């Protein structure tokens, strides 16, 4: 198994130390720093079909592969948003389903593919959309979480109700559905919307405390956007 460490607290960076023959894969533009003996190779990551599938799942069309030459290497991948980076050991029959843009890096040999919600209701109203990412195979994958990561292990038939955007990942045995908020007054004035996401075990659920979408919504009232001088450019400033 590839050696790694995660530093930085709430502003995490994943630092990996691959040995010769160990290859790390990530979407293009994700590398932060690396040792001089790391060699990069860019490809479509399994052909055009998988490349276009990654576009639908929120990733770039190309994948970068990093391989150490002549000895142990070092490569770092910084998270794109304050939060957490969690490692997950994928094994045959033990895949993981991840939110769009949640994939950070993985060992070569794993398969990153599109995961479609089987139930129409979950796709339309579950807050995660029809398309998520599925990582399967045998190896380590590293996942970005927005904010703090809370992990729950669900027994067979056990469920947890999650508000829109708070589901970061779940193991492949879990199922996802939606549940209508009961009561017209609760729907209209409760502030939680009309639907909640329901995750049912067996499996593990990874929840995030600060979804980037909710953070952007909270900041919007304090951001002023105006045209620049002579109508050229855009000025963005924080309000009071």
C-alpha cells in the first residue's frame, strides 16, 4: 500500500511517497508540489468513453499519472476547499460512491466511473443529482470533504436522513432515496425544503459539515459585483 500523510488540519494537503512501480492518478491540474524524480504522463484514463463520463461527474477529461524514477518519490495534492481529506481502501466488491468533484487522487488500477442514481426521485430531489462518481477495483483513493467529515456505519436496513448537499460519500452497498417533508407548514416555513435524502445500509456514510454550495449561498448577500471603469472588467467587493 502506498505511503502517505495528511497535514494541514482544516486546510488539508495529501502528501504521498510512492515507491518505484507505484503510480498515482489524478485529474489534470491537481498536483501541488513534487520531487524532481516524479514523471508525469497525461492520458484519457481508459479511453474516450470514460473520459466523457468523468466530464458528467464533474472531473476533467484527462487524467495525469505520476511515477517515481530511480527511487522513492514525493508528491502533494492540496484540497481545493477548507475541509478534510479522507483515505479509503477500495477492494473488489467494496467500492465507494462520491459526490461530484470529490475525487482527489488514487492509485493506478482503480476505476473511476460515473454512478447514476437508480431512482428518479433521488436524482431529481435528493440534492446530489443523477450523477455521482464510483471508484472500484483494488487500491487507495483519497476523497475531498467540504468541512468536517462525520462517519456513520449503518446496519442492514438502518437509515439516516440527510439535508441537501451534506452527503459526501457512501460505500457501494448503501442505497439512496428521497423522503418528503411531512406537513404543508413544515414544507413552506421550516426552511429545509420539500425533500430530504435518505441513505440506507448496510454500509458507511461520510457526511460533510460545510457543503461548498451552502457556503456560497451564505456569502452572496455580502458580495457586491459591479462593472469596472468605462464598463471594462468586473469589480467584486465584500459588503458590510
